[in-house]
C-alpha cells in the first residue's frame, strides 16, 4: 500500500508492529467523556504541538472528529483539517430525532477497533510506504489505484497525475486498475453497481456517487523498459562494479 497522507503514517505504524497501544490509550484518555466537550478537545489538540511519534495516534482521533468526515492531514508540522463536529441534540421541532455525535465512531469504539488491527498478525505481511505513489512504482505487478477523484481537491492538495501514473506503471510491466467517478479513456471500464452511497469523504450522501473500475492492461514485454528508479540504478552500478572487481581479481591478482 502506498499512501502519502496521514493514513500512510497510521497504516505504516500498524503494519510494522510499531503501534504503541499503551500510548494510544493514554491519548484516548485525554478525550472528555462529556460529548459536548469533544469538539473543543479536538480544536485544542489540533492547535497543540505534537511529537512525531504521536502523529498516527492523534491523527486517527482527529479524523474521526473531522467535520463531515473530510480529510485531516499533517503537513509541514501543522494539522490540516476542515473543523470539527459539534454534539447536536434533537429539539422539539427538529425532524431528526437522534443525536449527532462529535466523533464517528466514538473513542471507545476506535480504541477497540485499533486494538483489533494491532493484534492482527496478518497485517504484518502488508508493506506500507508513506510516500508519493509516483516515486515508487514497482515492476511487473498488479496495481490498484483509488486516487482522489479527477478534478477534485479533497485531500488538502495531495493529488496524483493519474494519466502519467498509468503510463509509467504500464511501461514498467504493471496491470493497472483504477477506481474513478467516470470511465477512463484507454482502458476497459465497468460501472460498479450503484456506487458508494456512504462512507465517502463528505460522509453520507443524498445521491450515491457513481464509481467505475477501469482496467489498463500491460505488455509484459515492457517489464524492463520504462524509467529506472534511483534504487535500480544503484543496484545496477553496484552489481557491475562487483562483477568487474571479481574479473580483475580472477585474471590479474589470484595466484
Ligand atoms: C480516495 S482516497 C483512498 C482511500 C483508501 N482507498 C481507503 O479506502 O481508505 C485517495 C487517497 O490518495 C492519497 N493520495 C493523494 N495523492 C497521492 C499520491 N500522489 N501518492 C500517494 N497517495 C496519494 C490521499 O491522501 C487519499 O488518502
């Protein structure tokens, strides 16, 4: 998994086994039990300095408190957020009859779910890179991309040049599958049933967003074409130097 936003920091800590559940519980304990005070807690927490090692823990809590479920992120040492939810209770005249919680889910549920993830040994087999997807396109694999929808700016300016990414991944022998709000030119698309009605970045939607999955096949022969990464160049130079050194030793030095 490659994710440049704060989710990348969270998933990386979970999958490497570095997630400190005790520390997370300490931070969860700072959230007031009075639901009416949680919005202010989130504001104060977002304004307060945070140690780098606490970023994944604070992030997942601020994200749950974010207004409309919109993206929270950490950029240049500052939290980017859309503001935080307030606690709302139905009035005598309001149509809605249930309360709106200031965190979704509430802290106890987040703590339980995170504990389940941290205890799940299968996640140790997942490799997470917390970086820009453009900088780390592997060779000869199947790539699934769930990018920010084209033409939107929902992730605090984090974005992916999708046509360039697809072209580079194909040139590196990858099969590419992309989720988008519309079919993409140059690939084969299927419309996924009715789209995602819930759980989007703006929370529950009145109208379900359409979702299309587009497949771009590759020419497996392209496996070693396409631009080399700095790592591949380094491996090439190191390997060649080793080979030349071994030949020199064999022909000129060895008795
Ligand atoms: C539609 S969301 C994906 C959500 C994810 N699939 C999930 O279900 O939780 C798009 C994600 O792409 C990330 N993103 C945007 N540009 C990126 C880039 N260049 N490299 C890596 N991740 C990027 C954003 O931070 C955002 O979390």
